[in-house]
C-alpha cells in the first residue's frame, strides 16, 4: 500500500468518526513521506526524520508542557500519538482530541488540575494530511488532487 492509500484510509476513517484510526493513518503517511525526504543515510532515526518533516511543514515552533517536561509538538505527535497508537493500539489516557473552535486552527492545550490532560484540536489532522499532500516528494502520488485544488 502506498502513502496515497494511507491518506485515503485516513480520510475515510475521519469521515466515519474514527478519529484515532484516521490520525494513525495520517501519522503513518507523514512518517513515510519523511523517509522519502530524509533517507536513512541522511537521518538514521525515524523519529528525527518524522520530526524534521513536520518542522518543515509549518513556520512556527510550538512546544507545550506534557508530563512535566517542555516538549515540541512534533515530538508529541511522534512519540505520544504515532508510537502509542502503533505499538499500544490506543492513545495515552492523558491526551484527548477536541473539536475545533475554527477549522483553520491547530490548537494544543496543556490541561491543569483537575484533569492534567493534553488536548489537541482536530485541526492537527488536517495539517498532517495537508503536509503529506503538499510535500514535493509526493507530487507524483497526488498530482490529480493538487491540480484540482483540493
């Protein structure tokens, strides 16, 4: 299966309210795209390639306190979303997705008492998908989508 199939699966799952599965497929597509951009010879670590790809995908640097440490959002997406969903089959209990105030925003909120939950808006899903669709390495995979203006 290709990166395109992962994005198509992500969109299908998203449309049917399967948020965790949609995020996992989008995160896998990001990881595969990161490897296209940063081969093992350049970035031996999958984590480093993934985080660098997402760093390239947006112009601002965002870090948030999570589990008592300041962490870059790219690291949270890799370690606590991608790895946790892939290896454990579920999100950590202290990360929740929240509906968007504005669909164009990517919100992240470090929760204090009483929950101590990190909340991420659904806008992150759109950002992950857009990052894959717009990656120069994937131009051959999504030419029909990007030409149509989607």
